[in-house]
C-alpha cells in the first residue's frame, strides 16, 4: 500500500487589539473612562493549548497579547461595515472588527479565542478547522491520528484512494477479495463460504456458478477466434471454491502461481468439485445453500479443464479466464 504524508498547514492567527487616542480633552476624558471600564472588566487569559491532532505550523514566540481596548470611533468594522465607535474592538487579518462580528466561517459563531485557524483567507475555530479539514479514516470514521513527528500518516489504496489508519493493516480488518478495499465499520461485506469477503459493489456483478460462466466463456472464445487463435478442443470451464482450486493446484504440481490463486489451467486427470447453483445470502451476510458436485476430468488432450475461483465480478472473472485460455492455447498448439 502507499504511504502518504500530509504536512501541517494550519495558519494560526492571533487577535491583537489597539486604540486610537483623540486630541481633544473631551475625547481624552471619554477614552480614560472607557479604558478604566475595560481594565475593570474580566478579560479571558491567554491559553496556548493545542487541539489534539489538529495540524499547525510552528509559530515563533510572541509578545503577550494585549487586552481589548476601547476605540475612539475613527475605524470601520470589516464585518458589519459600521463604525467601530467607542468600545472594545479586535485587530486581525489587517482589519478591525467588533468582537461579535469576527466569526468562524464554518459555524458562524464569534471567535473569542486568541488563536484561530485560517483556510483560504477565512477564519475558523480550531475545532471547526479540524472537523472540516483533518482527514478521517474511511474504515473506522475517526480522525486519522498524527505520528510521533506530528504529521498525519495514513495508508491509501492505489486505485480507490481509500484512506485509513495504519493500524488497520494489522488489526484484522477484512478486505474485499476482489477490489481489495478494506471493510468500513458501517458497511458489512458478504462472507463467502470459503471465508473470503466480498463488498456489495463487487457482489452486484459477481459470477457465482459454472452455468453463469458459460456465456462469458463463449465471448472470450469468439475474441480469440478474431485473433486467429481458435482453441479447437472443447475445454471444460468450472467455477470452484478456494479449497477445490488449491487442491487442484497441488495435484497439478507445475507452473508458478501467486499466493492467492484465482485461475488454473489443468493438464492432469482428477476429480474437481464445481459449483452448480448460485448460492443465496443468508443471516449475518453469509452465503448459504451452495450446491456443488464432483466433476471428473479426463485427459483427452494437453488441457483437461480451466478452473476459476467463484464469487469474483464479471470483468475480473473474464480477465482471469482469458489469461488461462491463453495458457491453454499455448499448450494445445
């Protein structure tokens, strides 16, 4: 699987505050009264407490933030566009604001903390930023944790781009036997009779029994004939379970196969159990009522049968069948 690293990109802003002093004695007196009221009012202490798992840049130490001071009325609020007037105001993002006008872009509630997060020139509460922009695991639906270096580390499927916590690779989370996507906790995969898991998308187009595979076999035969590669002998095509495929592979004793074998071109005489009827989905999303029967392979040519693992989607089954038919063609020419 692919390791992807997401660097921390939160821009931490800080609220600064200013005041403008007038020149007249009357304004000085009003300013002094407002300043006294502001100093007597309780102001929230500065708390530089990081929010867990929220990526943020390292910010150099700053001077302790000043309190919110009264304005002399010469500035316009960037939020409501009205004059600030005499009273408390905030200075941030190169503008001044009424305290109630500086709001989170996500929840539209005032930002009262000294530190906030920025995204595309919009302010956010740090908690809102995490909810909107911190990646979540597609398996457990929780926020993907940061590693010891403070970076967000996750795994991703190279095709489906399913993101998940690295821990799910070792905690027994099942994968679909076809598309290899991990099973999300809120969606239950179908459990096949041989223990494999199949997601609902792959189940919709899955080939589940031998008769169902015959039309696909005929289509591939026609394709081979169009390439002047006609297979003259009639080779049986059988859909089997994993156990039957492994037993046949052990009896074949030749060729190189992947640990998860999905198709096999046989040349030996043996008895193979094939699936005669498509099973149904029973309680607990398990496959039930599967009917199998023995099929005796007789050696009339270099190829006795082609075995395909059941329960795979039509497109994947067709590609495996075409691969094994190519091997059969090369043996028979």
